[in-house]
C-alpha cells in the first residue's frame, strides 16, 4: 500500500508464501500467519499456487445509496473482508484496463461521498476500499476494479475484496457454500474463491498464484538523511 499498512492483504499473503518457499523457509502445506486483523492460514500447493483461508467476512449494510454530485447516484453494499469495502455492480462504467483513469475518478468520488455522508463500517471503521464489478472474460464470474486507500488500483483480483464479495453473494443466496467463484482483476489475473458459513459470517478460501521476479539487496546508510524514506 502506498500510504501505510493494510489490515490484511490477500495477494500479499500469497506472494509471501511463494517467496518463503523460494527461500527454502517453508514447504507445501498449511502455514499460520498473523495479521493485524487476526490469524489466517496460507496453504502452499505446487506450481506457485497458494490458498489463503481469510478472516471471517460479512456484509455490514446492503443497498447503501450515495450522492456523487455530477456523477449521479450509486447504490452498493458495505462489507468486511479484512478491510472495509464499498462494493457496487449496478453502475454505468466499463470495467476494462483502458478505462482505468475513468474508473479511478468514479471510485474516488464514491469514497469522497462515503466520507461526506458519514458512512462507515462497524465501530466507525473507515471504508477505504471501493470495488466496482462488471462482466468478465476468460470464463470468470466477474471482473473488478478496486481502488486502494492511496488512490492506486489493485492489479490483483483483491483477496480481501473477493472475501467481501463472497459474503455479499452468499448473504443474497447467489452463491452456495463451497461453490467456486472465479474473480478476474482489471489486468486479467484470476482468483478462485469459495466460502463456508461460520454462524452468520463467511470464511473465505482464496486461491491464486505468485512468482518471484527478483532477489535484491537493500542498503541503509545512516549517513543518508533519507535512508528511511522521504516524509513530508
């Protein structure tokens, strides 16, 4: 994340597991990982594949209507999947890579409207992710565009966002427990997801791949006034 630490990151956890395997630190099997929102399990498979069993996810509010000013109005759900999301599928935007500037502008307007209207997650949690859905290609069930807290977009299908989406789909009876949902990202990558009920919440299982593409050595010279980064 370009503005700070996330509560949880699905694709980051998948990448972590593959990296640890590359370094010889872990073997295929289940591995418990502590995150700021609770412990999760990363199951390392063959061929760079990892399944994460995420924290319990749920829909907090359904059918939330926002006034976007000149952009009109939009209706969506507020859900938790390890981060707080506003998710909308009924919109006029084209979910495509060449439409990213427009998608960014609309999702920024959504996040601004959430703050202006005082809409939050449970216990006042900031809704700092916005997810728009549309038709997919490559046999996936949906394609998404996810705005992250710093205004950047998620190049993965978003593990926490897919978890939130599972919770909404299962709450509406549109997806059954154990049924696979294939989520495509704005760049075309795919997560396979399924959920199981735990009381009134959903335990998501998200499967994806990661590939190590560099081994680097970072040097921190204490004589460098910016060795720990540039801060305004």
